C-alpha cells in the first residue's frame, strides 16, 4: 500500500537521522519528497538515494532560522511539485544538557531560534499552500524533553515544550480549514545528534530498564510520522505521540 501516493512532502533536517529516515520511507510510500537541510550536500545525497531506489525526490539547502532561505526553499519545492501536502518539521539542535547556570543568553536564544522559531518560519511559509488546497498534514518533531524535565538542558527542554504548544495552537487554528497538525516526542534515537552518549554503558543500562529495552532507531520515528501524515490518521489532531519505547510514562 502506498500511503502517500502522489503527495508532495517537505521534510526539514532530512540530510540525517530522523529526517533522512522519513524522506526514504515517505518516498517508498509514493510521496514526491523535497529533502531540505542546512547541509545541502547531505540533502542531495539522500535525494539521490531515493531516485536510485526508483523514487521521486529533489533536494534544497535551507536554514530554517533565516526567513529568506526558507522562502527560497519553499518556492523551489512548489515549483518542483506544484504544492506541499505534508510538512515534517524535523530540523533541530541539541543543547548537550547544559543547565541554566552554565547557559548564556545567546546560547539559550540560539536553541529556541533553531528548535522553535525555525519551525515557525517553515510552517508560516508552507501554510498558505495548504490553506489554498484546503488540506495538509503537518508533523512536528518534539521530544520526550518536551513532556518532562531532565531530557535536555534548559534551552532544549524549553524549546521542545514550546513545540508541543505550537502544535496544539496550530491544530486549534487550522484543523477546521483542513490542515491536520500533530507532533511526535521521540525518546533516545540512534542518530548523530546523540551519538556522544547513546552508546555509553550507563545509557545502555538505562534503556534496558525501559519497556522496549533498546535504543530507538530513526525508522521507529519515521513509521509514526508516516502514519500521522497519512489519511489513516484523519481523526487525529493536536496530539504529541510518544515514540520512546515507553520511557516517558514509566520513569
Ligand atoms: N536523536 C534523538 O535521540 C532525538 C530525541 C528526541 C528528539 N529528537 C529531535 O529529532 C529531530 C532530528 O534530530 P536527529 O536526531 O535526526 O539529529 P541529526 O543531527 O541526525 O539531524 C538533524 C538535522 O537537522 C539539520 N539542521 C540543524 N539546524 C538546521 C537549520 N538551522 N536549518 C536546517 N536544517 C538544520 C542538521 O543539518 C541535521 O541534518 C530534532 O528536532 C531533534 O531535536 C531527536
């Protein structure tokens, strides 16, 4: 079954990790994928892999914190595929668990700018196309750190809680106009963002104590994003779906 047949999907952070896994999976499910990332070469490598597999993909550089860059990337996507049916706001940065006493204001603001304002910029540029079509699905990648304290530092945890609120407000404002908005709260996922501690013995021991008993893989998140982006999730609005091996609810 091709659950996204013919849909145009715009995915940020798609050169790596969770974004890359979504790009590959969405393409296998029939989507035409715009692979967007600050790392333009990495984005093109992912798009090229999709095309090698027989899928349809183009790539673009994007800095989600820069409105001009966002406008250029969205114009490129609409030019390529005529519209944007699904948006996956995946690009983000980690703050390496820095607590308030060690975080200066510029670092704090940088984390908020990438993880929250970047999502605002991209969504604001995509939304008019979805409203014009009267339909669309948006999936925002939050974090378990968006649901509890202790999953990040002061900047990351604040920004990811904000992503949960951003998601609910968007859903409240645009659901009746055909745009479904949801979020995913991943647990610890095996990507370059967390490679510095995901394999550490204490982390592995902690993961073993959780219901799933293992480190998450980018494909675990991509599968959930595919579901939320597809028509199978038509009655699902405004949720933040934990995909974390049971971590956040069994701490
Ligand atoms: N890996 C985890 O354990 C985990 C857990 C919870 C949430 N998340 C979230 O998942 C999302 C994806 O993270 P990942 O683990 O795949 O990390 P990753 O480092 O593999 O990928 C992040 C991508 O975002 C891109 N990016 C960063 N800043 C950007 C910007 N300003 N403009 C455009 N692209 C930018 C990077 O170039 C990179 O390709 C992030 O929002 C992250 O906070 C990850």
